């Protein structure tokens, strides 16, 4: 049975089929993090939900709260921001999908989700117009790691040298650490969270930063590597060529 009615502003993270005419929609809410609702008859010709939600939409959502672990029952959904700039631009859509995946899998189910909700809205809005795919990827992953409390620490790095050594704790993969030599430009980019409007970074530094983040995330978060690899394949396939970060 449905419980109390809750009204919120929610962002669509994922849409999956439930039956021929129904959907399960995962939303990001600022109060409770990711929640899932069952939308019965979503694709029927006379459905009240036709055109009211889609991937990356921000909507005014009204739903009936059910017990933890159950699908909530949707009552109303009205679009606030459709983000049309993410339709028909495959690189922007690839980044938006990857960002939504990271948030969906790691955002807390608590009031702390407000920070994640705000970040994802700003990131998706920032994909309008032209952008550098590699720099956006660095910005996304460094912001994600910071929110997750896993940021690599470059506070003691000496950027005057050509390379910066960084010891990566192997974490879930085993004991000990793996030391990499990162170009100083790439290390500076990571230390500044990818948000460096007043600096110019060459392609090699951006590539090294992305490869380092891939290695770092491999040992610190549970995520299928194929998802990140597919995102890079769509945006900057050259980054997937043989590794240049040395042990």
C-alpha cells in the first residue's frame, strides 16, 4: 500500500522497462538521494505521463512513499528543465550518462544527497554549447571523488619538477601501494579539480590525468570498467591507446 505523499524536485537518472507499457524510473532527489518509482501505463497513448519525463529531465515529482526497498508509486511528474542540449549530441550524452551512473551508484540515501543533486544539475547544464571532452571528464571525476571522500591528495606535490610521484593505495585490490609518475601539468590539473579556466593544459596532460583517474578509481570504487571505457571511446578514443603513466 502507498504511504504518505511526498513532493520534490527530482532529476531522471535512469529509465527501464517494467512491462510493455510501464517503466521503472530512478530519480535523484535532494532529500533522499536516488529513489525508484513504478510508472504504470507510461507509454500508453492516453497516459498522463507521456512527455512528462525523460533522461536528464528535472521534474516536479509527487509520489507515494513506500517502505524501504520497495518501488514508490508515482502520482504526478511535470518537467521543469528538459535539457534539450543533451539530445542529438552524442559526446554530451555520453558524459551525462556517465555522470548519472556515478551519482546513481554512489550518492547517499540521506540529506547529504543535496550536494550531489546540485552538482549533477550544474554539470548537465554545463554541457550546453562547446566544451573540451577531456577536461569535462577530469572535472566530473575529480568532483565525484571529492563528494565520495576519496580525492587523491596533491597538497605536498612539487609542481616545479617534470613529474610528480603519487602512491596509490591498492585498497580493495590488495595490500601495499602502486607508485605512478605523473607529469606535473597533469598533477596540477588534478589538484585544481579540473576547473582551470585561467590555465591552458596540453592534450598530453589531460590524457595523463584521465588515465591516472582511471587507475585511481579502479582501486577505490566498485564500478564496471566497461562503463568508463565506453564513455571515453565515444568522446576521446585516443586516450584508450597504450598507457603512458609509468610505475
